[in-house]
DNA sequence: TAGATTGTTAATCGATTAACAATC
DNA sequence: TAGATTGTTAATCGATTAACAATC
C-alpha cells in the first residue's frame, strides 16, 4: 500500500469527490465500469488504482461506495479536523479562509498572519489576523501542521523558513516560486498564473 | 511543432517564469544543464522540450534567454492582452480580479457577473459587477474568449452552457465539478479542495 | 448455476533519460 | 583548434490498457 505513485495521488481527491456525490445520490455499490464513466477513466485504471490504495471490491458486484469513501477519507487524512494557518491576509488569503467547503472536508484555519498594520487585529470571516512577528510564538503554542503561503513572492521563502523551523510539516504554496524545503516537509503548489497561461496556450493552439 | 503533449504544456508556463527571472538577472544565455538545475529537470528533458515547442539553441553556447522567452510567450499567447470575464463576485472571483500579476502577464478582466443584488452595480478592484442575466448581451457586445467560473457549484454547469452558447472559447473553472463542454472549448480546472486534500495525503503519508 | 465483475498479470504506450555524433 | 553543448536517436522507465482466470 505504500509508495503510491504521483499519478494516483493526484486522482485520490477526485475519487473522494465522486464517491461522496454517489453516496448522496443513494448509490450503494458501483462497478469499475460505471465509476470509470463518471470519472473519465478506464475500468482497468479504476481497478488498478483501488488495488494500489488498498480498497476492496467483490467479483460480480462491484465496490461498496460508503466503505470505499471512508477508506479514501482515511488515507487522505480527512477523518478528523486538521488545523491550519494562513500567511498573508490579502486577496488569496481572504478567499481561502472564506472558502467554506474546506471546513466541510475537515480543515480549520486557526489564524491569519500579515505585516500590514491596518489588517493586524482585525478579523476576516471570523479569523483573527496576527502580526507575522508572532508566527513562531503562535506555532509553539498551537497544534498546527499545515500552513498556507499566500504572501507576496519576495517574502515567501523567508516565511517558509520560519514555518519549517517552527515545525510546520505541510505547506500549501500560492506564491509563484519554487520553495526550498527539507524532505521532511511536504508542499503542494497552486500557481495560478501558470494555470491561466496553460489555458491561454490551449486556447491559442486549438486545432 | 503541433501536438505538444500534456506533460510539456504543463511545463511551458514554468519555462516562461524561469526565463523571465533570468532575463531580469541579466543572464543572456543558458545551457540545458544550468536551466535544468534551476527548474528541477534533467538537461535531456530541457532539450527535448525546447525542440518540441520549436526553440533553437546553439551548440557549445546554449539557448539565448530573451529569444526563448519571446518564443514561449508567443506560443502561450500572452504577447497581447486577452480579455476575460469572471462569473461570481465572491471570495474566489474577488481574489482573481485583485491578483495583479495577471495584468502583468497580459490578462484583463472586463467585467464580473453575480446574482446578488447587493453586489450588482458595485465595483471590485475597479471592475464593475453586472447581473448574470446580462451575460449573453455582454458577450455579444465585447471581444472576450476567456471566462472564469467562480460561482457556486450548483450553478456552474448552467453558467458554462450560457458561456459556450455565447462564444466563449476558454474556461478557467474553480467550481468543484467536471464541466461538460464541446471539444471546441478548452478548460483548465483549479480544484482547490482537491489540491488541499493532496497536501493532506502527503502529510499523512510521510515516511 | 450463470452472469457479472473483480484482482492481477502481461502487453502496450508514452514520457523521460542516456548516449553520441554534429557543430558552434 | 579544442571544448562545450546542442539536436536527435536509442534505451529505459513508468503508467495505462488489455486480457483473462478467479470468484462472488
């Protein structure tokens, strides 16, 4: 079950989303064929994937939706709430703290951090904005493993260094920069500009 | 030069970003070895990629940074400003219209659209919020090919249908749903929840 | 039991890496 | 010229798809 490939990891949340939807629709079991049709994958790939992350089906019957959903939730790690903090109380930071579906799937923002005097002390969607200078202290006093970097690019690396030295283990990075991090810290980038440029390329290279 | 694979398309904006940075640093030419070191790719892959999208180097010398940057900008399609609209004036929509770096790389938001009476008529970062009911009319009167879907999930598909029937050719989708679109329309998804879940998986499966 | 569908092995496909002659 | 480095072909690696025996 260990050593799940990158390709499979990227599909995991999509499995979760589709299974959740099916559960809501009252579907109790589903074949690799039908699940593949919903997700845009081949039945073969569905079966390979599910075997890799350790789900179990039944011949002639398919996969039990609820069991599979619970199993995936468990390996993703969203069965219990995980705390996070957001560095940068600007547009992106504000959008993330306000994006309610994160709460649904088990993530809770404890605090935001910014350098702007106007923002410090205020609340955004009920979450307090603290000064960046208190970042280390805050992390020492709270159980947080996930941090969101939504600050300007030129501060991102130094913020990351502070986070790492205060025991943050996962960084969700919105700054358009490749952070230098130790192997013991995981990172997922959301490079919005690059995503939009990808769209632009596809638009300008339509056949 | 045509039929650039998905893998290469995803790397294109990263090439652009790194080359732009190098140009600012005053680097005039670079070898596949050094570029690979900066981008975290092998020299082999750099050379393969550049050949695929039609750049040109010189043996014994490397690649001219400015030429390559201009070439990539051209095939991405960001040499001239491209208009876009945003559907949904909520958290995500607000963050995107405010994200100034999009303007730097040639994207201009002409208008936002929402259903909320409170938001309609107001301006966000200088951009007017129009009622969704005027979407079709607006698209008939303006040259826009790119639309951002940042509305609630349950409205996303019907919005997409309106966009498609009014000649939008590229959709940047932030709703957690797989849109059904004709082949003549390109789409890039930004599924934030899935991205965060990926981070969670990696955090919870660290060795 | 018969039909459906999994689990898993083998085959294929595509992407990455290695190698090296060409050449600046 | 000699050294560096590309462009490109071949080798490798990994991911996806196909096939089919096992079995519910």
